[in-house]
C-alpha cells in the first residue's frame, strides 16, 4: 500500500493510523498495527539478506517486486 500522492512512499504507522511519511495523507484502509509493523520488518529483513549476498541486481529487484505484490494483496 502506498500514498496516492506519493506512490513511491509506503505508509507508516503513526498514532495507530497509516499515514504517508511525505504528506501525512491518512490511508482510508486501517489495518492491525502489529501486522503492518511485522510486514515492514519482514520486508526490510529480506532486503538486507538479498543485499548482503552476491546476488545480481535483477534478483534483488525481483524480490522487491514480489514483496510489493504481497503488500497489496
């Protein structure tokens, strides 16, 4: 999920609400905060793992695409 004004920005959790870190647009979709935090931590961990190994840029980009897909479905 991302802000309609800033599609490159993922929502952040602020005061139990999902907001854009750039313009503070509040998401119309509210989810359990723990799930969002857990998903973001999981995504960051996967990105760190990918970048710490000697993978090609294409493989890292593919993992990021898959993560974006799972975040929106």
